[in-house]
């Protein structure tokens, strides 16, 4: 896990605004997330997912945690329903479009 400085968030928000994160880290596992949340070297943290439900208008003076944990698992399935466990880094739109667009794990 690498912490980057003065990182552009242009590709992490759907408006393409070139705001900067003072510090930035890509989170790809639950273990990484637990580790960085416990790290007191960066007391100010900002959680960022896909960036589609926010408008970033200025630089972020904090450690930006880009949550990119992947995985979709079928927890339970019967004739009437399917219960999924979907990790925070999955694309919501692609997931709801269904099995033709996703890689599913049983």
C-alpha cells in the first residue's frame, strides 16, 4: 500500500474536476483498510468510492482513502431470491445490470 502526495482526483470523480488530495491511498483489501484506519500519522481521513455522488470543488487536506475492494459473492439463493455480498469497490450500475456484465463468485 503506497501513500501518494498531492494526488490529482480528476479521474476519481465523474465531473473530472482536478482537485488534489494532500495524501492518497488505494485500498484494495479489508486488511489494508483496517491498517490505514489505525494509522495515526494521518489523523484526517476522507473516504472516496467511485466519485459519482459527490462534487469535489477544492483540494482535500487529508488522506483520501479510495475504496477499491472488489468481490461479489452469492451468499444464499433460492427460487425467489438471491442474497449477495458486494464489496465497496464494485461498480453499482454494472452490478444491477446483471450477470451478463459481471464476474460472479459462488
